[in-house]
């Protein structure tokens, strides 16, 4: 058998021990989990933090005078500071806890849209956006009579920056693009995209859902106005996410949901809203979500995002070459800058069929349009098979995948 | 043959494969390749079943008081699943089709439980077949 060399400094077998689910059998076969782009698995450090919260820390935050409430308030605010440091945000109040990327984008579309978007204005997104970064803007445009403009892509799945430059004009009010494409893996030049918009004082929102698990994000270096991500793709719990927003924007924007916790004073005539970040955090938050997310960020930082990026790059190259060698397989998305996400189709075989046969072999991948129907339309395909790799995956697993695909082709042709 | 008899026949057929999932799937794929194909003229958007990752076209017509189904799909495993459904209910009366529980599905251990099989469109297909049966039944009762 061919020996697989691993140039990484990471001890992957030790890392895998941290993820209890990875030792599970599925359909009688060892699980090969290649769907972390949909949701990542959780290390025991995160699971323990959540369990510990319920066993020893549970109380409501920002409300009680009692000891437990004060302790968990401190822990929750510490979690916010962990996110702040991780993104290198200037201020902790620029970090808003949400339920996920989807809610973060909806928050901005609703709140920013309410005061800044009017009839005839333009909003720029791109052709490779997830539906979550299309629909809130589309709905806003319909409500306000504004116009959605779309940055096109080339055949490799890269944004056409020259076309973007042409779209930017005095009618543009906000630009919203993804950092990393969930379907193609393309890493977009968001720093350049932001700089170009800033030349004419237009704010930019970055959908970072697929970026934060793979690359170091520095919102000040990017100069992003808004940056959104989800906890569950970053090895944290589901139901928690982050909206980073520059303080000046968040201060001007009205609350998006209102209720307990968002106010300074309430009378039936007039309510004065609380300062940031509580203004945007109505109701009792997903407390264990915040605690779990902080544990996930600590975990990722312990391994080191630079080590993670280097190892994932190695995995991506290995998988790309192995997959390309399969007859009839075509990779969709061949951008120069890519995160460890590979979409592909196989001649004359429906992605769903391949997914079903892989599942029987314990291999978890995703099939379908990946919530990017306009992108599928661009390529003229109904969907793809998507493999998303993270640092707990191995080259041996990629070999299992390749054998699994070959078996599927044999059965389905 | 009655619906129950056909279902039993299918269960016995798949039991032959025991735990051999590859054998079961190969058989299913083979059934898909030989199923009663929908006439090309009926492969229209209004006959597409929603809720499937793959495209599924279903057509039904009344022949001697019995409902006859034909279908097609762009995914071969999906096609095999429809072939099984068609084998069970095509040529039965509207009344019988409406009351079919498709008990064979859980017994052959091949396709996940009905209620969770959204992605392969099984639920949508069963629903559409029953809706067609209901429509024919109502048509008939109006005539009476």
C-alpha cells in the first residue's frame, strides 16, 4: 500500500481523539465526515463547556443580583471578548450575538435598510452568494423599490473585479459578498472589494460563514463594516452566530428585534434603547451557545489557524489531484485562491445517486444546489457533490472517498 | 395480484440479499432501468414533483376503472424507488391506492423511513400518487 506522507506539524490522530463523533460507525462503516461545510463536528472541549454551563453555571445574564447571575454574565461577556480578540475587533460592543450568519445578515438588511435604503438605490451582491446573502437583500429591494446588482463570475468561479468596479456608483448603498464560497471554495479578495467600495464611502458586509473555520480573519485589517459568521461551522454549537459591525454603523442603526434587555427606559409613550451591544440582543440569549462558541475559538487557537490553513491546503491539493484522476469527474470551481471545499459532478450520474451510494459506505458528503441556485444556473447544472475538508480529516479518508466514488460509478453507470 | 401480495413479493425479493447493501442497490437500480417510462410528451414541468433533489415526472391515466402510472427521473436510484411504488399500485383502483400504506418500504431496509426521506422525494411521490387517486375517485363520484 502506498504510504501517505503528511507534512503537517499537527498530530491529526490526537486531534481526532478530541471529536467523539469521529469514532462512530455509520451504516456499519467507520464514519468519514466530509460535510463540515454544512456543520462542523464539535470537540469535547466545546461539549464539556456546554455541559458544565448547565451543571454549574446556569442563570440568566445581565439581570440578576445573585452570585450565579453575576458569574454567568461575566462568562458571557468574556465569550464576547474572545470573539472580539479572535476577529481583532476594536471594541467588544461591536460584537453582537445572533442565532447565526442568516440572522446577522437579516439584522443588517432590516436595520441598515430601514434608514439608509430608498427607492432607486442599489445593493451589490455576487453571483456566488448563498441564498442567505441574497434573499434578505432581495426582500429589502422589493420593499424599498431598490435594485439588486450582481457581480458576475468567470468559469473558474472567481469574481470579476472589473465588472464590480463598473457596478459601484453613487446609487450604491451597500455591498454584501461572501468571503469564501460555500459551493466553490473560492476565497474572494474581500480586502480589495472593501477598499474599492470605501473609495466612494460605501459600507461592505462580508459573509464569513465559510471563511472563519479555515482562515484568520482580522476585521480591522480588512476594514469590513460588517462581518458575519455562525458558531456551528467553527466547531461550536448551533443556534449562535456573530455580527461584527463598526461601532459608528451600529450606533446609527435602529434595533431590529425589540424586547427584554434592549432598553434603557420604557414608558408607553417612548422607549429609550440600551447602548451597544444590548440594543441588538433582545430577549434571553443563547447563553450556552456563547459559552460554547468561546470554547470552540479557544480550541481552534490552541491548534493555530496558521497550522490549520497549511494542513488544509495540503488536504485540498491531495484531494483535488486524486479526484481529478477519476474518469468523467469534473471539478466545479477552480479558483486560484481556494479553501478546502471541492464541488464536482460526474458525467451522466446524478449527484444524489452518488451521495446515496457514498452514504452506504459511511461517507458523509453533501449533494444538491447548496443554497446557491443562481450559481448552479451559471454552470448549467442541477447540483454538485460537495466535499468539505477540515483539520480533523485525513488523506486516508480522501482515499476512502475516492474508492467510494469509484464503486458508485461502477454501480450507477 | 392485490397490493398486499405485490408488497410481499417485493419484500421476499429483497430478503434474498440479506445484509448485502450493494446487491440491494444494484437490484433497485436494475428495477429503475426497466420501469414503465412516462411518454415523452408528458415530461412537462406541470408533471414535475416538487421536493426532490432529483427531477421526477409522474403521469397517471384511468384504464378500465384502474389507475395506471408511468414516471421518469434523472437520478437512477430515485427511478428504482418509483419503479417499486408503481409496481405496487399501478393497475389498482383509486380506493385501494388511497389506503395503501406502502409497508414494504420499511421492511426491505433500503430506503429510510417514509417520514424522513425528504431528500429522495419519496414522500412527495407517494403524496402525488394518492392525490391523483383521489382526483380520479372524485371524478367518478361526480359522474354517479
